[in-house]
C-alpha cells in the first residue's frame, strides 16, 4: 500500500536551502515514508506522545536531522524537519 507524502511548504523551503548532500539524504528518507510510515524494525521511526489528540511520529535522518509527521488514512503529513540539536531543544530531548 502506497502512502502520499505531503511536506509543509515551509519545510520544503528549508530543505531546499540546505547543501546538495543533505537535500538528497532528507528527500530519500521522506520518500521512504511512501512505502511504510509506521514504526517497526530498524529503529529510525517512532511514535511520540506529545499531544493526546494527535499521533505524532518522528523519523531520524542520517544522525543529522529529524522529521516530525502525522498519518491520516493513506496520507503522511510532514510538519517539521529539524536538525537533531533543534529537535532536542524544542522537544526537550525526546
């Protein structure tokens, strides 16, 4: 089952502002969410308990970035892409 991945417009701008290698790596990891956005083996995806009303997932990207996303039906909404340091600061080292 394929999922549609929708990336927030601000996050697209952020990704496009990065160097070519970082862009390529991030886009590749986000594209992999089309096939399986749910946590499982491999440990790079995790369900977080940030808000009771929403199921927020985290995707670790190459020990440098973290993407936060939600899944609704067959659609994955990527809400944020942050460096690891930014993610730890914002979410208190989740």
